[in-house]
C-alpha cells in the first residue's frame, strides 16, 4: 500500500507539472489548551504563532485560522497547518477513537498531519495544491479503479487497488486543491470504515475552500 502511495505521488507530480508552495507552517500556541466538555470543545479565540489575529476554536474542535484581508468572499479557506486546524480532538471525535499523538510533515513544503491511534498505526490527512484530474489519471495509470461515494457530502473520489482494498480517499476543495486520507496500512480503517470517516469529515468541511 505504501509503495503504491509513493508511486502515485511521483506520477501525479509529473502529470501536474506543479511545485509545492513555500509557505511557513504556523502552529497553534502550546499555551492555548483545548477544553472539552462531553466530546465537544468550548468555543473561543485561540492564539496562533505567527498570526497577529486569533483563530477561532469551534464546538467540533476544528480551529478556523484568521481570514486573509485579500479574500473577496466570506468562505473559510483551509490553510497549510493541518495539525493546527484539524486538532486531535476533532479527529478523535470523528473516528470514535483516541488519538495518542500527532506528527506534522517531515519535509518542508508538504502539508500533512499523522494522527496516531497507538505507537505505529495512524491516519494521515494531506493537503495538496495539485490537479484533481491528474490525480485520477495517475491512479488509473498504476492500475487503481476510481470511484465516487455518494454518501460523502462534497466532491470526492477514492482509489481502489486491484485486490479490492481502498487505497486513498480524496475530498475536493477546488480543481487544484484537495485533502486526501491515507493510513499507515490497510488494516487501519479497514473496508468501508475509511469511507465512513471521510463522510463524517466531509460533512464538517463541505463549505470550506
């Protein structure tokens, strides 16, 4: 599964002709703890390193970063600090499992967060600014079948390996921006469980860009 994942990344980068954005990685201030009451977070402002304005913690534990003055619409735009926005509490509530730790990107210019269920198994969210159509072509090139889940309340597709295992699920924010869901192995969120997680995640971010 990991071999196919890295091969797909290489193919998609070749097809897209895009380069990763060089954007600094803002992080939520460690002094701003997240208070939870009965599975929900207490809403309120959150200090974010590198931002003059505060972020906003929602009841679902997602953190909205300060809006950019240049935006011409009122939609919320997902930014690059995935661990900071998609907090472990937020992901834990969606999974129904405790997140024991998180790990951000190991390489500068990549935007992802790994949510560990134990010392080795994790679910990873990845933000990419690449062509969605090229992702589909890359997956088909390595023998994956592309399908759409009608239960996910936003544009999506997922890649199925030749052995029938769901490899990656994609939640599309625009034609050149998406969040993909990866796992450390196919045994993490087996079968339809990964799609059920994607459905819950999609219901929370369907109005974001």
